[in-house]
C-alpha cells in the first residue's frame, strides 16, 4: 500500500465565523505533493479541522497508509477514542448521564467512511510552533477564509 503523509489544519475568524481548511498530501516514495483549501462563510473551528482531514483523504485515488499530522486534539481523540463509542451508541455521546447527538455528526460519518478505506495513523503536532507543514496548512486555511472578512 502507498504511504502518504497528510498535514491538515482548519480555523475560523471568530468561532463561529468565517472559516477555512487546508491540507498538504505528500507521497513518501516520490515526494510528490498536493495541497488544497476551502472556506465557508459561517462555521466553527472544529468543523473546519474535520473538513480538512475529510478533503485530504477524499483526494486519494486508492487505499493508502496515511499518517495524519494535525494540531487538532478534537480530531485526534475523535478518531482514536470517541468514534467507536459514538457509533455503538447510534452516533450519540454521553452528556450529564444522557445520550445526546454527536456534534458535527455528518462530518464524523464522512470521516468514518474514509477510515474504512484508508489505514490512518494520527500524529499530533503542536500548532503555531514552527512546524513547517503545519504552518503551511494553517496559512492555506487562513487565506481561504479571508475572502469572507
């Protein structure tokens, strides 16, 4: 299976507010790269973080081994800790001893479907810490939502 690095970031100006996402894909064997970004006029930071991962995985033409680098603890914990419980509970989560709908469920379900195709390993990077690729995708996300300011 092809090995890919996926760097993602999402952000908003205000939360909620205009938001953007960006990703960088890197094919490890060839070094070939692809990047993309997009924006929404009214969204949240968490939605944009998820959208960045979804768009990056959707850009892959065949099943791959992907190492995902993101500064989003929300995405990382969602993928590695929370999602299996949400699915078992009908896409609901516990809040004050009750089951309530998962926020951003349609995005989590899209990501879940993509995780069935690709083998994804989550690696957390510290945001705004001089990590070259994280800074690049952060810039893509910010540039994308600037058109709504």
